[in-house]
C-alpha cells in the first residue's frame, strides 16, 4: 500500500516548524505508528515521537491527524490514505512542542497533581486487616474513569483549555472523579470544594470533544458532570458555574423554558450584572436575547414537569443523575417507550 | 519549558525503571526513611506492567478453599521444579497482605457478590486465586502505584535512559543516564541501586512485549560483572497476532475458539486429545510450532477460528479481540480466522538475587521481570508475575533503604565516570558512516525466533551464536542518524540494541549448555527429557573482558521433591 504523509517537524533549537512529505510503502494492515517507525528506521532517523506498547495501553503516541487527536498505534493507515489523501500528522494541542511530534507533558501532570490524585481512605477501611467489602455496583461509578491512560487526547482537544490555560482540564478532572466517586475515599467534601473554585469543574464549556476523541471511552465530560452534580448535591454550589447550572433547573421547573435574561443575574449576582447592562441592551436591540418581561414561558408546562417527575422517581441523586451524550439519548428513548418497564437499565 | 537541571545529583536509593516493581520498591524505600528517586526512560504510567491483563495471584481463599501452601505447590510444579522453594514459600505467604495493602491504596479490583475481592481460576492453579480488574489488571495496579508515588512526592527522573552502572571498589556508586528530553549525560549517585527495568522480549521479532522491553537492566548488570540466572527460559504465548505479536486473549480459546492448520484440521487433537485448545500454554505453543516446522502452516501462522461465535457473542464478549484483529491484521474474525503463532511473552531468567532482591554486589538490587529470585523457575504461572513485582519490589525497596542508610557519608560519583560516558556517546554520535540499527535489530529478532524460539537444538543454537557474533561486529559500526540533543530517541534505540545483542548471546549460550528439556526450554530432537540428575540447577552467565563464563548453582528444595509434571 502506498502511503503519503505530511509530518509536522519542528526544530527544538530554532523553533522553526515545517511540514515534511514522506512517501512510504507498507502492508495494508499497517497502523500510523508503523508508518512513523518506518520513517525513523529507513528514511529519517531524526524524526522524534513517543511510543512504547503499540496496542493502545501505554498512552505515549497521541498525535493529531488532520486536526483530530488519536493514538497513532490504534489508527489503521489505510483509512487515512483512502482516495489518495495525504493526511497531516501534528503534535497534540494545548501542550508546548518539544520537538516534532513530542510535546512537554509536564503542564498536564502538574494539573493532575493539583487534584491530590491518591485515595484518602476513611478510618473504617480494611479494619479486619483484609479488604473493605464494597458492593460491586458501587465501584461502577468510577470504572470508566479508571481506564484513563494519560495519553492527553482530551487535553489536546479541550477548547476551554485553549482559551483558559489554567483550567484544570478533562484529564485532571477524570482523576478527581476517580477519587471523589470511590466509596473508600474520605476526603470528598474538601475535594469538591477545591474543585469548585476558579478554573475547576465549572470552567468546562461542555463541547464534548473529550468524550468524542478519548481512545479508551473514558468520557471525561461525563466525569466533570458527575463532579458538578455531586458538588451541588453537597451544597458546594457558590461558584458561578454551579449557580448557572442550578438556574437552568429552576427556570425549567417554573416556566418550562430558559429565561436567559434572568440567568445573567442569577449567575453573576445583581452587582456584577449592572456592568453587563450595555451588553444586554445591545443584545435586546439586535434580537439576540428576549426582554425580561413578559416572562419566557412554555405554552404547556406539563412535559417539563413530567420529565422532572420521571427523573425524581428514579431516585438518582448527584452523580447517578448524570446520563449524557448518545448513551443518554438512548436511555431517554428507552424510558419513554411504553412497552418497556422504567428504570431497568440503571447506570 | 525545562528548568535548569544539575548534571549531577545524589540520593540514598535510586530505582531504575518505574513499572510496578520499580514504583513499589521506591514507595517502600521512602517509607523506610530513605531519600529515594526513580529513573525511567518512560513516564511511569507508560511502563509495560500496564499491559498485563489477567490478574495477580494471592491465596485469599475468597472464591474457594485455598492456602499459601497450595499456591506454593502449584508454583513449584509450574516451575518444573526449577524454582527456589524458599523464595516461593515466602512469596506465597506474603502475597495476601500485599493485596490488602493495594486495595487500601485504592486499587480497583473486581468484587464478588459479598463485596469481597473476586478471584478467578488461572492456568496451572489448583484454586481460584487470581485477583483481577476486568482485563486491565496491570493498568489498574500501575495507576494506583503512581498515585502513591505522587502522595509521597517521590522524585522521578522521567525520560532518563539509564545506561551504565558505575561500580567502584566499595560497590555501586550510582548510574549514568542520558537525559532524553534535554540531551546530555547525567551522573546520578546513590548509596544503593535497584534495577526494575522489566523484561527483554524485544530480542524476538514476534513478541507481546512493548518496544521499551529491551532488557536494559539485565545488560547493565551483566556489564557491571553481575551474573544472570536461567536466561535460557523464555515463555512463549501460543496466540499472538501475526505480524504484530500482540496478545490474543486466552479467553477466545476458553469460549470455544478453534486452532486450525493449513489443511483446516484441529491439530490439537493429536497433541492434547482431552484438553484440545485449552491445554496449558507451553503445550499449545509447542503443538503450533510443530505444525509450522512440519509445513502445515499458512505463511508461518496457524489459524484461530472464532467465526462460529456469531455476531452477537463476538460483539458482546470479544469486542476487544475483534477490534484488535481489525486494527492490526485487517481481518474481521466474523468472516475469517485470524493468523496466530507463538510469541515471546515473559523472561523467567534475569539478574540473580536473593529473596531481598540483593545481587552479588552488596548495594545493587533487582526486582520484577529483570530479576531471577528464582520464583518462576523454568516456567511462570499466569498471575504470578504481577504479584512478584509487588512482593519482591517491596522487599528490595526495604533492603536497599536499610543498606543505604547504613552507609555513611553522602553518595558520590567520580567525575571521570561522567566524562568517560560523554566521550563514549560522543564517539557514537560523531560516526558518519555505518549501518542503521533497525536492520541489525530485525535480523536479531527473526533469527532468535528461528533458532532460539519454542524449540531449540544444538545446530540451530550454534548457528545463532555465529550469527550473533556477526551482528555484534556490524553493531560496532552502527550509525545514529540523529545528532541532536533534544529528544534523541535514535541514540537511545541504538544503545538498546547493544544491550539486546549482549543478552541474546548469553541466552543462547546458556541454552546450549542446558542439555535437557525443562519448562520453556524444549529440545525435542537432541534432549527431549528432563534430566534432574544433571540439570536440576540454575545456570549463571557472567561476562568479563568479552569472555563469557557459564556456571551453575543448586536449586533450593524445601518440601517438594521433583516429580513428573503432568496436568
């Protein structure tokens, strides 16, 4: 199989960046990592990239392929080069480039360390010198998150981190949930307080790219949502982000629709909202936001109330209430179809 | 980006390698009061321990009656009576306590209906004793150990390639390392050094091992004058995907997957009529190799057929395996059988140590796959290697800390050591003509597979030694393309190849002298039987001044006299 690739090269000394075209011949089952290996072995030994396990478990070889982050070792190259396409391979985003496809991971590790990523066991853990008995289902809450291989794909894709480099980001927050959600951890409240501050849980913009691109199905955005839900359930909800989220619920419950103009006041508080009046006026004038009065109200409140009723009936508090993305949509279909009993497929 | 880094530093204990054994050792040395640091060519969670799937053995008795004695008896038998029984007994007795500690640290093991740790049956075990976390047991352990490392703020020299032990008159003074990220030679002084660099599977072209498994620690020990024990014993896994060598889980055969030869025959009928595809790993690997050697193969492979599983079972139970076949072989196992062959999986041999990881040099220790305690003897049981990293990592960490704290003064390396190291690397980097390492590496891997694979015989091994001599000669002119300082992985790969070549010579030399068939060392043509009279002993290989010295040491037997090994 003929493979043509553009690889982004960057010189660590001069900082110069360029695209280099490589033309290779590989077996049809080759992966992108096989291509990089062939370049290094036979064409140009100076190409720098990380790799080790070549089976998607060590997390070394995340790169951007035509802008989308993936593990090189898990990417069959045949799909990439279909119809003569020559993909562009670049280092992952939101981390400084060291050389070619190698980035400096330290900023990511720093954020991981910031969430105190180790269990703080309670006093009753392992009292008899043996394991703490835990029902298997209780551990399900953190099973997905335990699959994280620290490859940085979510960090690479995170728009919020691009705009706000201090944001803890999806990777660190996955680790945070891994511990907050662990029934053996005894530091949940202080953890949630710490995570609810500036650059924490609520800085996520919910673009879902981390869920989309995570090679292990960890679904980082779901972990962030679970953290948020647990924080609100524990009344750690003073952050603007938490107030913003809570207002959505209040608004939907009372009038069935979102009342955007009140949202600003509820999120920022009255004093800060004054500063936004000129912006608000411009928005009203251009028809981008409704006027505060009359209140934005759904014609029929019943469906919104019914939905709320279904959720409340399932007794899903905190993180258990988090069902998102495509899986969540499937579940809603499931719940609404009359021939299926409700609640059989608990998370 | 990078802060300035001292080219020299000093610690009580230095652990080389940051997989499960290395991290466990560092944690213990720290808790024993030593100033400890890790040196690793990869970030710790990139280590190959993370690829271990099945689980970790300890006689907890949660899923059925079990005891450390039964665990020990199974391990002794599994080792084909070459394991040292004092080490095995100690290992089995201490394993349960280590499991509970891992659980308290936060390891996410699977639970049974009562919320206790679930245990499953594994090959060669008389009771269900393998604790597991789905099929990502090693991954889960690696993460939890890294978490504990962070909790203790233990220093890690990340992406430092340790390539030389500096040994002086009073023992080892530390190591020289190449700083991959920034470039340059670093001198890391220590009062005690623990090798925990893992296995050497990359000596073979078909291997389940990661690219990083190049036997660095074994070769470093060898060059420092230490003996390597039982190097001839390499475990081959019967179902590795061709050509990548990736592991296809045994569960495929457990659920009814069939092994077929070129004629479409279920050949296991002729080798293990009762157990068929579910016979033990070494039996299936040998059957496959026989089929290949006698020409009933398909381009060097046998076929693993799971088409009869049907779409539903395939997607529900073997989504991962199907994904593996689609991604790495371009084959949908729903439509076609997948090509497999035996592949190098685990090295039973390694740096000779006692039960505290201590080597012949008083302050050099080793733990995990790099070491040979000897726990596995001639054949390892599944689930024992992860447990080995924890039990012996812990013991080595404790002993190294005590050793280091006993030594007075601060650790130091003679400045000449670093200068010598720099000069040596400069010579390599200044070379402008020669052969690229990849060609030598590929020939090494293919020839080891051919001549020192599942089966060995005198002629093949002698041929291999000649070939290795030729490869080592070519390696003297190896060419590093990359002359840069920053992230020069080309240089590291060339150094790794040098290690692999040395190791291969030791492995084949030991194999040649072991004139019997025992465990993973199988010589059906010239010495088909086990020979307890002459070879119930460990091989020891040393290397000094280009001279290879082979000697033997007795096996420690406490309770279990050698018997015929049948299952």
